[in-house]
C-alpha cells in the first residue's frame, strides 16, 4: 500500500496524518516529543511512504531538515492554498 504523510507543525507539537493512495485517512497522531520521535514514528512505514508533506510556515525549517536527514524527500505545502479536508472532524 502506498502511503502519504502530512505534518502540521505547531510550536510544541507536530500532528502527523497518514493517507493511502486513494485518499483514505489511515490514521493521525499528535507528537509532542522531539524530532527523533517524529523520525522513529515514520520508520515502520518507510517502504510504503511515497511522499512527505510539511506545512510551510516560519517554524517548519527544522522539521524539513529532520525529514531530509532521515532520507525522505519532503514537499512544502502552502497552508493558505490547501483545500479543507472533507472528512475533517475533531479527534
């Protein structure tokens, strides 16, 4: 299964969302620990990950560096241009 990872970067946490190649949401998790935990969370899915998207804000640079250092090729997303997810719900 092909997976796509998206990170919403906040000051004290990162929200990781996983979707498959059909756009179905596989899971989401809030990660409050350091960058090592982010990379550790991705590792079990490494072979299935086709893309990693990081929210492009003034505070995302450290996240991009961590993803690159872990061997992934991230894409930056402009939060002002992202269509709201139709299945959005509070969790």
